[in-house]
């Protein structure tokens, strides 16, 4: 294979983070444009689809995953809210720099190829999709926006905060002060801008004082300070074996079976490289969604013990704040933390949320699984604990994930926990020493990559990886 392609494949496969997923969003534009369905089957027509599939794993916009805060759910009858603690993933962001560069480099050429192929009678595009495709342009993407919070993300944060405020007027209906409200975000534009947009929704003021980020941050980015996690999961390809096997398996194979070969000249190369293009039907998207669910399950969820073991700092923090309020009547009214998907997902997992009876594997794409990152790992996904004082000096903690009430293992109520249950539930998080939890044991960990090498992968799959990660992202 020619050098530039080799280089690209190498870079894609070996970059540390999971393959990007932006193609899922951009594929909204492309869905159905690019047709190569087998003859005699009715081609999928995106334009005519009135119920489009919006479950893009961790790249799902918040509107498709959220519920709606309700006062009575958060604060039972006869109780008064005292303190709120809210852990939030940043809102919808633009693609990162790599992905954006690939969009700019590849997508326009791909658009031309598909249109040309269509003229030659290859593939099947319905009229509506054809005109969508010819009218499409990349004008909206700019490298200087890489990874920054998108306007949609700002609206998500503002909306989230304003609904929380409407549900908790006694707590939030007042002016900002440093003592009453605590904001913290990680060292990145998207979490900082999320904090600002949230404050706009809460106080109608986007200029409140938000302290500078800590870097590194042991509370909001504990996973960056955990050597054991790095060695056993992040830098260990074997930890993501199920995802790799699924990617190589028949389901994903079918997604790319419908590729058609279009002569396509890659920029900067003298050779013509046959590249396939494919159409994503809703079923295709479910298959790809499952692949990304597997990835998250093994890098942030129940797939490996260290994922949940290291996620104690935020739970230690909420317990300390709440007990300060319960025992000493002290502390702010609201604590708001802005972080990333890995932090929110691993904390939810540590609480036992969205745990299926059987582990997720490449063998069975269970359509009724609880683990769905399109739901609990979407942009702006969040975990809200609200502490209330009730009759007879009893305390209550309600639990909501993305504005839907959640039942926790160990708590009887469908919407939260008594103080005693809450204390019991979080007792294991009170001894949260990352130095101990994250110490690397010399043997039995960090086994080198096993499993099939990428060399054995069929050409077609390699091409679809290229397409999926480069072109559509
Ligand atoms: C899409 O809808 C248009 C207008 O209703 C119809 O003429 C066309 O046949 C439909 N195309 C497909 C592929 O379903
Ligand atoms: C979500 O949906 C609502 C109504 O369906 C819409 O007004 C809003 O702009 C959408 N986006 C956000 C970020 O709320
Ligand atoms: C909050 O604290 C910061 C830093 O100490 C200070 O600059 C700011 O004026 C304070 N804001 C309010 C509303 O007290």
C-alpha cells in the first residue's frame, strides 16, 4: 500500500484515544446520500425518514437524552432543599483538531466522488438525498474551533441550569455570591464555557466569578492522575479487546458490505486509491452505537475494576459537602462541577447505575441493554444530588441523572435515599486515596496487547475505518 495511506492508517490505529466519532454527527448530513445498497432492496432515503435515528453514543446531543427536572421528584412533600451538588459533562462541542482537518481535507472530495458515481449510474440515491448532497458544503467547520463548546452546547447548559432553578426556587432564586455557589471546571475551553453558560441559566449573569482550573485536577480528572488506569486500560489495547472483536465481526462487516468502489484520488498522491463509500441506515447506526458502547464499557464502565475504583473523589466530595450541611449547617447552596464524559460515566458506574446482569461482549448486541451511552453518556449528561431537610429533622437525598430520577442500589426510594442509606452507600468512597488505589502492581497487570494484529484485517474493513474516522469525522 502506498506510503501516505499506510501512514494514515498507522496514525489512526495507534492514536491513544478511541477512534473519533464525529462522523456520526456529520453523517446526519450524509446519511443516505451515499448509496450502495444491494439491488432489489428498497434503498434507505434519509430525506423521507420521519423518525431518524439520533443515538450517537457519547456524541448524542443532550436534547435526545434528557428528562425534565421536577420539584416534587427532587424535593419530596414536606421537605425543603438545602444543598445541590451537580456533576456535569460539557455540552456539545466541535470536533477536535485532527478530525476537523480530515473533514476539510476529505469530505469535499468525497462529495464530488459520490455525485460523479451517481451520474455514472452507480449506487442509488433518492431525489431528496441527492439534492441534499449537492447542496451540502463544509463552510461551517473551522480548525480554530477545534474542541470548543458549540452554540448548541451553550444552549444545553443554559437550559439545564434554568430547569434546575425552576425546580428548586427556594435554593436558587437569589443573586450569585462566592460563598453561596461554588463552580469548578477542568483546564479546557469547553468546560469553562459550559460553566459560564450554566451560570447564565442560573443567575442570568455570565460574568460571575469562576475560579481558574486546577491542572491536574484530582477531583474532576482523577483518571489522568491514575497510573494503574493508564497502564491497565488507557495504554493497554487488550483492555479494549471486545470492541476490536466486534469491529472485526459480522455486524460491522455488514455495515461496510455495501461499499462501492469509486475511483478517488487522494490529495497529495499520484495513485488512484479505490475508496468505498457507504450509507448508514438506522440499523447500521445501531451497530456502530454498540461498538462505541463497548468502548465506553471497557474504558469507563464495568469492564475493568480500576474504572470504577478510581472514581471515588467526586463521591467523597458530595458526601463531605452534604455532611457539613447536615451536621454543622454549613456550606454553599450549590456546587457545580464541569468535566468530561469519562468522569461522569465512571462515577455513575461506581454508583451501580446502568449495570446489566451480564457483561457486554462482542458476541451479543443486546437491544435491551441498560448500558447505553447515547442516554447516560451524551453531551451535557449530568448527575444531580439534592439534599433536603424533612419533617422530624430527617434528611433526604434525591438522585437524578440527566434530569431523570434514578434508583440507586442500596436505597429504597425510586428517587433517592434517606440520609442513612446515602451514608452507607458512599461509605466506601470516604477512603479515597488515589496513591493507593492507582499504585501499579508489578505483576499481573498491563499485559501487552493480545488478540489479532491489524495486518490480518480485510482491506474492506481497513477502508471503512479510514472512512469512518477520517472522512465523516
Ligand atoms: C420519498 O418521498 C417522495 C415524496 O413523497 C416520493 O416521491 C419518493 O418516492 C420517496 N422516495 C423513497 C426512496 O422512498
Ligand atoms: C432542543 O429542543 C428544543 C425544543 O424541542 C429546542 O427549542 C432547542 O433549541 C433544542 N436545543 C437545545 C440545546 O435545547
Ligand atoms: C468572588 O471572589 C473573587 C476572587 O476572590 C473576587 O474577585 C470577586 O469580586 C468575588 N465576587 C463576589 C460577588 O463577591
